[in-house]
């Protein structure tokens, strides 16, 4: 009997199944240093304990997307090791900050199943949660993936497609306890633009670009302990190329958005997202954003801003879909999220 793990295939899932993922991980300042080196992130609240304390927090938390990647990476061996594609996200919430010294583990519940018409693959919806050492949920999100079948003759399960919110309401967002932007230092943050300066429908070209390097994406994916074969094994594709982890593109685009959105300090909610086209080493990632909505929160001086973040590998900014409604070939990522910003 084999002792190795071949991963889950489509017929291994059932509605209501809860998967506790290995292996818990204690995070610290090393993860922050590596995250800032890889992308390079520079939002002030995640760069400085003193700045975070000036915003009412005890210290600087771990970057929101670094925490997401740690939680996501745990799910890969059980959810997407045999995936053909990661198809989308919904109902993502950063419930509470992750602090250096926290130990994170992940678990996922299967909430949807649908076999594809070709009988070779199916779509699996899971709600994944990151849980700290106090058994508190720190992050939760839904994602759906296309997974291969082990046996194409296996009967199709009953189709269950979950009813997911297209957009989180501002009341769904968890504002970190104590967060207060009333005394926010715009000079140290890097830009003067506050919540009231952004208009619905406004688009922002973030100008800068970063060329993806093979070594950096490999290091990042290892850092998050993401074991998906397509990111490491050059024999998985006919062209020998290793697919860039989609989360690597998300973090790169978020980092590029600093130029124009330096005060969108914390990601609080993920409404939806799609990895529109594959990214490979050598591609130069650029980004633009569109302001979709704004809302006040109950925290002093804290506003919520809903943004579309688009990562591209060329092409004109602010172009997204062709006349056929499909993403244009240069679009890598289309992400819809809520961020917290000083009012």
C-alpha cells in the first residue's frame, strides 16, 4: 500500500466534507521580510510598528496577503494538487489581524460540486478558513477549482452550486479592533490622497512594472508551501514552462497599486476574482485600478473603498474584455476587493 499522497480527485469530494489541512505554521518577522523582498510591498501600516501604533494597533500585523498565502498554501495538497485551473474567489474576509508569533492552520468545507460535460473534470467549491492558535478564524474565503477525475467512468455527483454573494456589504467587513485613522500621518504614508479624494468610476494607472523572474516565483511558492505541480514541475506542460502561482500575481499587482493607492492600507474583503490568463517567467506585470464603491465604517477616521485591481502583461491600461465579452489576452488578473483607507 502506497504511503505517498496523490492528492484528491473530483470523485473524492462530497458536500459537507470538512478537510483539516496539514501542517500548522508559526509566522514571524521573517515572513514579512521575505514578502517585502519578493514583491516589494511598502504600505506603511505593514512596514512600521510605530506607524501601526499611530493607527491604534498594538504593532504592525503580518501583511494581509502574506497571511492569505500561508492559509491558501495549506489547502493546496487537498484541494488543488490535481486542479486544472483555479477558477475564482468570493466572500473573502480578513476577520482579524495576524501577528508575528501566531500559528496558523487551515481547514476547508466542500460547499459545491458540478461535473463538467466532458466527464473528465469537475468543479469543486470550498470555503477555506485560516485559524490561529486560539482557535479564532483570521481569514475565510470561498474558491472554486476545476479538478481532474481519477476514473472518468465514476458516476457524477448531484450538482450543487452554492449561492454566493456577488459583493460583500460594508457591514460584512471586520474592522480590526482599535483601528483609528483620525491621526493618520499622510507624509509618512507616502501620498496625500484620502477616501474623499477618490470618485466612483475613477481609474488609476499605477505606471510601474515588474518583470517576473523564475527564481523569485519559485521562492515565493515554496515560502507559502504551495505544492501545486504546475508551479514546480516543468514536465507538467508540453512547453516545459512553469505556471506562475496566481497569488504571486495578486501580490505583485497589489504592490504596484501603491503608486496611486498608498493609503488603501488594509485589505478587508475579497468580493471576487479571476486569473484571466496564465503568467510565465519573463512577463512584465503592470496594474491599474478602478474605484467601484465607497462606504463609511464605524471606526474613527476609517473609510472603506471598493476597488477593481487588474494586472496585465502589456496592452493599453483600462482595457479588460473584447467585444466577445472574454478577457483580452494581456489581462492576467481581475480582482474585486474592499480596502480600508483614512477619510
